[in-house]
């Protein structure tokens, strides 16, 4: 399928980046399991190393199976170029590192996935890089935190696990008025629910491990470039060689050439293959995830053991109206958090589950729970946990696509077991 054709999302998600004639009539992309590629002539290998052809050289640099996934993601996000990587964290790291130099700053919402938070606040600190954390939904605070050293603004479309939804169009406008780009982690929303480029974002990041692959079989990440940001400004003098080489895709070239290749964050092609099998059903799965999540949220809301519930689909949620606008009434995501009496009640609830899996992942077609306070955030001190809204009474629930009656029945019988 020609990526430029304006098929609808349900069609694109299956056909983008491929056509039946591409691989001897095969309808599923092949796995190119080869470390390296033969070149007929020394001249061609030289041209390829100089970036003058798109031929493949070596798997750490590019791979044909990975490239098919890249083309599919470009079509779904409506960007201009993409690089897939070994994990979502590889994508977060490479995208940010391509922009940052020692002593630089960036502004980020404080509603961040745990490893992203640690990368920003601990790892980057070693290079005297300052991450200015402000309330993700407070656009004025984001603007106030920008100064002459700021290189970008970073935000999650739906914060994990805070479930808050920032106004991307407003934040993109603020970033651009200061001559800096907006980077968006679109993992929880997926391009089915939200396409950040349409709202003005410049770079989209994904953990493909979650909804995009959808079956808990593959780990991966992607950086997608809108190709729309002007990198020739004063703040980005270091982009000149990349602009000279790749023009509008200077940022992606910097991510790939300077970081992905040298950090060795290669995606194994089997992971791209598995991700693409999952991707075929993304639209259907998202519809069902979100339909089920809303029903589960309403079910939990009525249970006396549940002390609070945090799902943007509920009308009294602070992000409800921006979600409706930004996600064009398509839904509110497949994840939610809720409170029980205390940590003991959370553990009793988890131990009581019969159908739902207890594990550290989300976006799987199976329903999953975790108690973040005692697992992913166990080594965090309490003030930090509090600042990230990680409380001892909180359960995170990634609602799957099973029969919603069975999900609610399992939740209900496990809640019955809490005191
Ligand atoms: N971004 C978000 C929003 C996530 O939830 C995660 C993982 O849960 C990541 C990034 C990191 O992805 P990965 O586990 O594929 O490295």
C-alpha cells in the first residue's frame, strides 16, 4: 500500500508499508534474520555508508524487517520518518540524547513512566542536564519553566500511571513560541486514539511493547519525526551537518546516526515481526480495550471497597473534557487506577484474582494488575512517590479485551476477599 494514500485507520493499520508483490506474494512481512548484507561493488557500499542510498549494511544500523515496521508507524502517526529500537526506553533515551548537551535543560511534565522519570532525574544529572519537572496539565507552568538553556518540552499523552491528559496543542504552541520542539510519548494513547503531530507535536515516541504489539510477546520502541520542525534556529547550531545531510529529517538522522547506531539499541527483527502481527488488530483491540475500561471503571465506581477511581472516561475526572476534545470522542484509553483501603487490602485483592494476571506490563490483550508502590516504585522514597501520585492504596489495572462480564466478575470476587 502506498503510505501517501488516505485510507482509513482500520485499513492503514493492516496494509500500510506493504503490498502483496513485495515479498513473493507473502502477506506477512518476512523476518530478515541476517547480521549483514552483501554488496556487489565497493562503490555501492561506499555510497551506502555515505548515506547516498537506502541499502542495508549491518543489522545494528538498519534491517529490512525493521524498516517495514518503521514505514507502518510513519503511516499511522502521519509523520515523515521513524527508527525502531530495542525498547521504549531506548527510544526515550535516544530521542532526548540527540537533543541534549552537557549543561542543557528541558521541561517535562511530572507525570512520567517510572524509568523515564529515573532517566531524567538521575541519569541525565550525571551530565549536569536539568529536567525541570512541572505539573503535566499546567501549560502556564511549562511556559514559566522554559529559559534560554531549554532544548525541548517532553510530555506523555496519557500519563502513566497518573492518567492525566495535557493539552498538546496548547503546549506545542508554547514550545514553538520559544523556538523549541515538543516531544510526546504516545504509548498509552496509540495513534488510534491520538495523533500528536496533528496537534503540533514534533517528535512522537512509543514503547511498541504495549498496545502496538498487544500480546506481551515483543519488546520494542520507536522514534517518529514529523519532519516539520525548523532546526536551523539559534538554539540548534549542532544540527547543521544533519540538516545538510537529511534536510527536514535532520532530527531523525541525529537520533539514528549519533545515538542509535553508537549506543547499539538495535531492534531484533523477530520483535518487529511480532509487533507487526499485533499491529494488524490495533484498531479493533483499542476499541474493545476502551469499551471494557469504561465499563470496568463504572463497575468499580459502585463497589464500596473502592475508595477512589481514576479513569479519564468518568465525567468527573479532571482530564475528561480535554480527553473528549483531543481524542475526538473515540475513548479514554485502556488503563485506570483505583484505591482500596490500604496496601494490605491491595495485596489481598491481587491474591484473590483468578482470571486477571498480576505482572509488570500494560497494553496486553489480557487484563493485568500491579501494585506500583511495592513493585516498580519500591526503591523510591515516600515524598518522590507522592509527587508522582504513587500511593500505597493504589492498584493499576490495564483492562484487556476479554468478555467484560468475566473481567468484572473476577474483580468483584477478589474485592469480596478484601477486609
Ligand atoms: N513509556 C511509557 C509511557 C511506558 O509505559 C513504558 C513502559 O511501561 C515505556 C515508555 C518504556 O517502554 P519499554 O518497557 O518498552 O522500554
